């Protein structure tokens, strides 16, 4: 083959396009989890449908807890603890806390695709 003709390469990997509201949701979740938006989005993309659904439900629970009516101080402490526990579970579920739930364990459990 002449040097002026290069073989056609496979097209580069292009991730699915995200809508603005998807990016806003990932950004909000990432902020709550204390991580970057890209890491959060990647965690969701690598999660299996079962894990994504559970993570979405956890995120919905966090939002409902945070939007709850004003509470007395002792109830607020309980709510804040529930929010923190839900966020830690969500973080682990989508693979952003490998110290608690290693990525290999998530893959074995069918909650994450192997990269």
C-alpha cells in the first residue's frame, strides 16, 4: 500500500451526548458526594441498570429529606445523619468509594461493568 494511503482507523470512542439537565443532575449529585461531575457521570455510566436505579432512588430520597419541612434540632440531627448515610451508600454503589466497596466487588455483584 502506498504511504499516502493510510488504513482507515476505527472511529474514536465518543460517549453518549448528555442533555443539559443530565449534566445538571450529575453536577448536583457530584457536589453532594464531594467529587467531580465527570467522576460522578462515569460512575453512573459504569453502573449496571440495577445499580443505576438504586442510585437514582437513593438520590431521590436524599432530595426529599433535604426538602423536608423545618424540624426541631434533635430531628434535624437525625435527618442529617440519614442524608449522610444515603450519600455514602450512593457513593459506594456507583463505585466512587472503593475503600468501602472495591470496584471488583461491585462487578462480581453485578452492580458495575468491568472496565
